[in-house]
C-alpha cells in the first residue's frame, strides 16, 4: 500500500513538473532566435537530454558489460589452459573448473572470501585486502599484492588436471595482466596468456602473438636444488617443503632445445628487451615464494 501511494505521488509530481516545463518551453520558443534567454534555455535542454541519454545508457548497459567481462575472463582462462577450440561451449566447459581462494601468506585455501565476487586486482588496490611490496622484493613493479589470490583448478573425474593462476607485472609502458597455466605437477607450463597490456604493437605487444605464446608449452618453472625449504613449515609440521628456485625466464635469441637448461627458457621478444624483462620478472615474482611458490609447493606435496 505505501508503495502504491509513493508511486502515485511521484507520478503526480512528475506530471506537474512536465506541465510547468511545457509552459516554460512554450514561452521560450516564441522568443526571437537572437534572444539570450532562448539560447541559454536551448543549450541547457540539450545538455540535460545528453546527460539523461549518457547516464541512461550507462545504467542499462551495465549488466551487459558485466556479463561480457565475465565471459572474456572465462575465454582467457580456457585459452591458457588449452581448453579453447573452435565451437567450444564456454559455459559448459567452464563447469569443469573450480575456483578457489588461496591465502598467499600460508599457501592454504581460504573459505573467508567468496571466489564468485572476489576481484584479485581490485583487492590489490585496497589497503585492507593487500600489502605493500618492499621495493627490494618488487621485481614485477606492481607496488602492492593482494593477500588472497583466486586460483582456477581444472578437474576431470575429480582429479586435478591443471592449475590456472592470475599474474601481473610491469612491461615497458604498462602493467600486463594475465594467467599462467600449469599441469597438476605444479611445475610444467601449459600456457601463458597476457590478455591485458598496452605494450607497443609489433614490439612488446607481441606477447599476444600465438606463435610466441606456443613457446611456453612444456617449459618447467622450478629448479629443485633441495636447498630452499620453507622454514615456517619445517617447524610447524616437522616436514620439509621445497618451494624450488624459479628458473623459468626469457632469453635473447632462439632457445637451443639441445642445450641443458633449455627446458626453463623461452625466446625473448625481438626488439622488445624491456617488455621481455618485464615478463621474466612477473613470472619470477608470481612463481616465487612471495607469490604462489608456497601454494604450488603444497600442491606438489599433495597438501594443496
Ligand atoms: C616507439 C617505440 C616503441 C617501443 N616499444 C617497445 C615495447 O613495447 N617494448 C620494448 O621492450 N621495447 C620497446 N621499444 C624499444 C626499446 O626502447 C628498446 O630499444 C628495446 O627494448 C631494446 O630491445 P632490443 O635490445 O631487443 O633491441 C620501443 C621503441 C620505440 C622507439
């Protein structure tokens, strides 16, 4: 009842305003075109109509934008995991992917955040959900890192097949955002997809070139020296957990597959040393112990 009263009051008021506006418009329109009052009123009416049109479109198009953004994200995830082919049904394929939140400080899954609504890169800008990276650790030049990360697990018959991890880091002109996909061994790369960047097309922008992206498949991330153990875990559970040394990176020229160490190397982008360095740095950072290192070590040890 109060709702219907409110609605009819609003309609009455609106009708009143429109009536007044019409009377005013009639008065204005009979004025000569040179009249200052008429020029001002027409300009105002045009601004008002424009503002209504723009804000109306922004409001009505928002759900469509949100849905396109979510679809784009799914496409990027499926692509990096090698699950996107011509005619792939995005929604049904995505049903095999479980989204989880990882606490980066412990490498454990966390239920305290809803993965459906969590935006890791928005969180990285929120002081309550992120932390400043000390300059000496900030090799990816991102300044802040989220406390929680959103990871995507591809499963088949409840068996883990691959892990997809969001990554970011500065190139030459821009912060590049993307995903890296690893096999269930948390060591072998399936793909790297830097879907959002503003490097120069033809130079650093070649990060999107499918031929270059294909070079990542099968590369290894960690060199296990047996030395780098995570101390907190050693004392906590009396078990060692080896994070490993991040060996994966870009090298100038063409990688010779017959040379030892080539399993950790990807060709740098020609004429784009600085973007290439940015890519190496972001991989180093996010695969390292400040990023997903501890989580991936736990996956490898069967505790993730
Ligand atoms: C207009 C312009 C745009 C450039 N864009 C990039 C870029 O996106 N990424 C990059 O690494 N280098 C870019 N460079 C080149 C760098 O300034 C630098 O020369 C290059 O990274 C050196 O790479 P090289 O050692 O492989 O030749 C650009 C240069 C110019 C003049």
